[in-house]
């Protein structure tokens, strides 16, 4: 049999982070989106141990300002796509600029420079990734999925899905089902 | 921060197709390194030899002597060591049935062999990009399907 689980990645990471910081007796305060304020400074030895402990969960300490900004941008986008209520009423560029306190032009250039992909492209990829997940979970119809992901219509979602994967959502669904059956 | 060189393995029995493919790959901006094999049995020998580094992407022709592409794909997905490798089917067949079978058997990418050089270049660029996204973007490999 197969179980499909839903999880809150943000929450999971936060709990792991808290537990590890407490294990090492570090005094800290969690800020939003992956910022941790440490009281005082960390001894290099301790920082290394912490890094090693977090690494097995895929959590890395990024200190570089540019990288941090990119990571935050990605986090905000993913958060927006995975939590419907977080979708801004304003457009995404204004929203990102407000949340990150930099002009959208700056963020967007930096993003392209570091990741070799535009923010727009990243958003599309993540939305399609989410659509795939929702299709597999099978709780929502395509119409509901397109609504949830802020597409103006099913046709719009289907077009973008086809453009990104080369497959229609229906063909994708059929293949995944057959794959599951073949195993 | 792209990987230094993307290792590409091409399994195709047609010499012209292999040259065409290698030329197109060579002309891309991306840094790649190509190895070619001529049939399915040679392919499996190469992959099963642990002295050989695994490719980042395997381009696999469907119609090959000895062992065809589908048989190779089955063997790859059953092997603990090979099953996570990106496999791109590279075939002249544009039949829906072949495309779907390839994906059901676990292919990640299906490329209909383009006949002109520029289309092939574009297809290869797209595949390298998509593969890169899946490696670095935390996307789910089980649902990595791309048809072109």
C-alpha cells in the first residue's frame, strides 16, 4: 500500500533547528524566514559541530548576504505557492520588494546572476511542481488546482504545464498512475 | 556555480546520429564531457563497471541491437546503484505509445530525435537546464518528467 503524507516544511525545519540549537545550549531567537539571531558569538568549534548536526537534515548555514537574499526570495515564493492564504493581493514583484526591503530590480538581477534562472522562471517551475503534487494527491480537480495556484483558468494552467513538462496534466496523471501500478 | 562538467553518456547504434549528437553538444555553451556506446549490452557493461563514473544524464536510443532501450531502462531502474540516474530517451519514434511506455518504465526525459542541428542544440540545452533545476531546486525526482 501507499500513503500520501502532507507536511509543513517550514515547521519541520524550524523544530529541527530549535532542537539542535538547544542541544548545543546556544541562546538564540528565531527571526522569520531562516534568520537566527544568536546571543553573543559562536565559538568556531561549536559552529562546526552545529553545522555538522544540521547537515544531515539538509539545513545549511549560509552567511553570505547575496546567498541569503536569494534563499529568502526562494522561501517567500515557495511559501506563497504552498500556502494559499499567503498569496499577496498586490503583484509578486511589489510583494517581494516589500518583504525583502530591496528594490525588485536589485533582487531580480541578483537572482538571475546567482541562479542562472529568472525569478519568473523559478515561480513557474515551483507552481508546476506544486501542481504535480496536487494532481498526485488527487483531492482536487484541475479546475480547483488552477484556482488554488492563481491561474486565470484551467487552460492557462494546462498550457503552462505543457510548456514546462512537455506533457498535458492528464497525460502526466495517467503516467504516474501506471507507474504506481507497475511497481 | 554550475557543475564543472556535465557527464553525458550516449547509447546509440547509428554512427551518424552519434556524430550529430556529439557535434551539437560540443557547440553548446555548457561544459560537457561525452562518452558513447554502440549498443545496449555495451551500455550495461559500462554502467555496471564501478570503475566508471556514472553520467549525470544518459541519452538512450530505443532501437538498438543486442539489448534495446526499454530493456536497458528496466535494468537501470531495478539497480540500486543506477536507479536515480537521469535517463533521457532519445528516439526517432514520435508515437504516443512509445513515449508513454518510456515514462511509465521510469524515463525522465523523452526527446524525439530532431532532424536539424539547431533543434537538436535547443533540445539539449533544455534538457541540461531542466536536469540542473531538478538537481539543485529541491524538486521531486519521482515526478521529473519532460518531453520535448
